DNA sequence: ACAAAGTCTTGACGACTGTCAAAAGGCTGG
DNA sequence: CCAGCCTTTTGACAGTCGTCAAGACTTTGT
């Protein structure tokens, strides 16, 4: 569906080029919103703050999005299209278990460092979804995407190492995610060491998830 | 330090029985606040809402706590004294690896079911602490406590099984916590199956964390 | 070039927030 | 039993929030 907007639909009979323009505006808004959300977190981010940190006014936000949840929800869906295919290239090009492990861990620490804010926001939103029903659907959708991503890596790893996964897909995801979340939470306190610690720990765990 | 209050200190020359009374009031407020926080989450909980769901008025809250963060922070510290010793009895009384595993998993699923709201709040607060400095210290303190708790269980388990831990303490905690958080997040969607799934998964993982 | 549709700005609204101060009530020591 | 401190209530404040409407501006079809 590619980030379709069942949203505010501001223009009813949009011209052929207009619908693209609207979509572009929405994406621009979303990207700006994501920047602010990543810095302040869900709770402390207001629509006015989002508008302030962008080239738009707060009225525009409500013109392109029905309400706050609609915007956030759109942001989340937009974000997901970017995040879950992060390791796909590594999975496809790796020709040995070590290739895969090194590539995977490299990408992982890279995104931890370069997109810390976005990961913070993700864990924030997942927590918020426990209290706000309207976020639930989008959050679980992303969770499934991430789970599948980890599963692709693990099964490929098993292939290369000549074994098979010793745990099911949700378990594998929960374990890796636990390590990653720990790294995201602790990153602010020690940006130097945390990435390497994470890499080492995941590397240590990976083989344990494979059975001969 | 046992939930000491470097807080509002409302009464300066409190009578000997007065200081207890103040502390009791604080605890009552905190317990009521935790109930509301557990239901609504950190962001959506206001001081007035906390007061409404209690026998006190909103003025009293500010009489016993300097501000909102002071209250939340006190709640968190109060909560931690209850949560981290949950498995201690099991660890001490278990005489076989199976004893320990069964007891541990039992308590774990029990607290998942009976104190879901409190666990939701915990993951919410940990996420918030990434954005709100004032929560950071208390949150990491609890995290360390929980880590030590898991470590006690794992080392005891290793003893009983005649091996030694194959991962370090932070890793073990991150893995188990990942599984538990997954269960907490998913509990609302399927309260029937999630506890058993969690138990099964942890049981599957435990032996993998031990080296001969 | 004109009218219509789309886009954007601005200002306002009601509701809610954390915080505080003034005053009333209650308890205890003398 | 009264004075004085502790506790609580109540009402108000300044600020922020999401939302919306009225109008101005811009683009487009004809």
C-alpha cells in the first residue's frame, strides 16, 4: 500500500499532479515531524512544535492531517518502510556465516549510532501503544516486519553454517530486540562503548540460536 | 535508603510520630498514583487525575511532593522495592534445576498476569527516561536491580545444573527482558496464550545460557 | 484573463495542565 | 480550653494543548 493516506483527504477531486503534490507535502511534514518526535519523544511533542521546526505553520499540519494521531500514525507507517529492509542487502550478498555476521553487526551498530533518535522514538511509540489503542495496529505491523527481518537473517545464517534455527521467529526477535533496546537506552550514557558491546553480545548469542 | 524522601519535606520540625504519618501519606499517595499511572501511562496521567482516583484533593499532592517529577520519581523508587526481590524465595529454596526453572517461570507468568499494569508502566517509564533526564537515575537504578535479579537466578541455575553462565550479566538480562517485554506488550491482545508462550520461550532459552 | 478550486495564514476557542497562595479545618501541647 | 502548628480545601493563575473557521493568497482549467 506504500504509505497510503486514508487520512484527511484535503482535496476531493485532486488533479492528477495534485495528488502527488499532496503526498509530497505529507511526506515533508512527516519527515519534519519525525525529526521533532525523535528529539522530544511522543508525549512532549506538540503539533505546534512540529510546525515550528518546519517551514510550515501549524494550520498546514491540520490541513494535511485530520488530527494528531493521524499524523503520528502516518509518520510511523512512513518510518517503517525505511527501517525493515535495512539488512536485506547484507543477507543477499553474504556468502559465508562470517560475512553475514559481520555485515549484520556492522549495519546494526551503524543504525544505532546514526539513527539513535529514531530508535528511541520507536521504543517510545511501542510503549505508548500499550495505552493508546489507535497506535496499536501500526505498531504491531512494524513489530511483525522487524520480526520477519530478524528471521530472514537467522535462517540465512543457519543455512550458511549448516544448521537450522533452534528457536521460533518471535523468540529470536525478542532476544535480539532486547539486546538492541538495551543498547539504545544506554547509548546516551556511553556512546563510545555501547555499540561495540552490543555487537559483541549479539555475536555471542547468534550461534546459540542455531541447532546442528 | 528505603524510599527516603529528599522531597518536599512539608513539615520541618515534625513530631516523632509526625514523620511516620507524613511518610505514610506519601506512600498512600504513591500507591494511588501507581494505580492511575498503570492504567493511563506516564504521559496521559495528570496530577488532578491521580488526586481524583484517590481520597485526596489535588492540593494535597503538591503538599507532599514538590512537583510532578518528584511524585513520579518517588513512585518509581517505591515500586522498585517491591519488584526486584520477587524471585528470591524461589532461588533460595530450589534444590534442583527443574525446581528453579518451574518456580521462576511460575512467578514470572504470575506477575505478568497479576501486575500487567505495573509492568506496562515500567516499560513506559524506561522509554520516557530516554527523553526526560530527571527520570534517568531512578530508571537505571531499577534496571541494575533487575539485572542482578536475573543474574542471581542464572548463576544459581548454572550451579544446580553443574555448569557456568555462558553470557555476562547485562546480556542475560537483556535477553530475558526482551522476552518479557514482548509478553507484556502482547498480553492485551491475547491474555490466554501469551503467558504460556513466554514460559515456554524462557524455558527454551535458559539452558542455552549455560556452558558446561 | 477570469473564475473556481486548492493551499495557506492567522487568530481564536475551550479544555486541560502544573503550580501556587490564601484561607479554612483539625489536632496537639501547654 | 485556647494558641499555634500541621494539614487540607478551594479557587485562581499563566501557560499549553488540539482543533477549527474565516479569510487571503496561489494555482489551475477554460
